[in-house]
C-alpha cells in the first residue's frame, strides 16, 4: 500500500510524459492529414529529378 501512495504522489517525469503525449498527438495529426494525399509519389518524382540534375548538371534545364 505504501508503494502505491509513493507512486501516486511522485510527479517526477510528469513533464516528460506530457511532452511525449503532445509529440505523439502532433505526429498522429500529421499522419492523418497526409494519409489521403499523393505527396509520396510527388516527392519521389522531385527527388529523382534532383538526383538526375546533380549527376548531370548540364543536361538539366530550367524547364524541368
């Protein structure tokens, strides 16, 4: 019984727990907002174009 009183009265780590919960909720909201979009393929396409331009800079024009 003494253990539970100490456990309930101890507030060390409360701030860490609150910040962890906030980060989790923000990440969950971000994931839910991005889930239905097609941002993944668009980012992959942009990254591929960037790699091509870095590997052959003179073949990359301003029209791409």
